[in-house]
C-alpha cells in the first residue's frame, strides 16, 4: 500500500518550516513555484562547514517518509552575491531527524551540466549525494575517489529539471529528466521523517510539483550506471585536474 502526497508549491505547504532559508511564492516561466535561497545572515555572514556547505539548509515539508519515491521540478541558478565556486546547488533532502540534525540528500550542480562542457573533473560532478552530519561531499570524494557518490548530468542553470529519487532501505536511485543516472548505497540507516527542499551557498532555486510516494520498492543493484570514462578524468584521482579555488573551504566542490 502506497501513500501519495502532492504539493504544487505555489505557496509554502501547510506545516512547513524554514531552516536557514527564505521561501516565497513566485511565477517564473509562467509557472507558480516556491523560490528558496539562504537567508542573508547565512549567505553573507555565515561560516563554511558550519552554516553552509552540506548543512541543514532547506524548507522542511511535513511527511511520513521512509522508502518510496520523491519527485520535484526545480530551476536553480546563482544569486547576485554568489561566490565564484557556486554551482547552483539545489535538490531534495530526506530521512530528516530532529528537523535536520541528521538527514540524507541529493542535489544538483547545474553549472557543471554536460551541455555547458565543463572541464574535467567537473563534467562528472553535476549530481551529488551526501549524508549529514558524517558523510558530506568532501569526505565522500576523498574516501571514494572513483566518484561513487556523484555523477554527470545533462543539465544547465536557470532551466527546469525534473528530479526523481527512488529510495529503498539501502540505496537511492537518481533520475534526471527521465534518464536514470546512478544508484548509490545509503551511508546511514533509513529513518521515518519529513522531506526538505535543499539549497546551498549562492543558489536561488525554484521548486514546483513536489510529489512524495511512500511505499516499499524492491532494492535495485548498486553501482554507477553512467558511461565509464578514463581514470584521469575521474574526480579525486591522482593527477586529475583540480577545482580548488584559492581560499575556498569547499575544496574541490565545483
């Protein structure tokens, strides 16, 4: 038996709360949506790895979700004060505990989309999984330099994207615009809880048509399903190009 909940996001859903973000209804490209970005306090005065960078920065949408499917349309771009390493980070958080003390998330980096021809290894860094607080992107990238927890995608900034997560008790399958990109093994045990509309530093994102289907789909095989690339283009491989920005605490994040 499945349970479906759909939110058009033409406004803040009943019972939703904000964590380090603002949210306001907008109409963009003729579509009603909820525009989400970090608060000015966090964006302008926050501390990396404390207030932002894979932190609990999202709209918390009430849900009783453990396994099933979460879908949303999103359109992410940069704010006027975005740092040079910003990539339009926006996505879905799930398995929230304590309003965000612990959760998993998958987000997109539209500025690393394949259609923009980003340099290696950014072309394999358009989709990212992380688990807060212990498995943020940098630890995952350092521990799994072959890129198990991130992959490329044919996306671009300021363009609508349909993001779908199929979540089992042990894995998450990421589908973007109908193309199944990767299945990744969860780094934490699933917990029942709400869902979050996630953004990070320098991002202004619009969300629409959130659909939460709670059920128990069968687990899928683990592992990357995107085409393999040469080792020297994989993120984190010795000798691969570096994305490190001078003075940027988000080492390699772009």
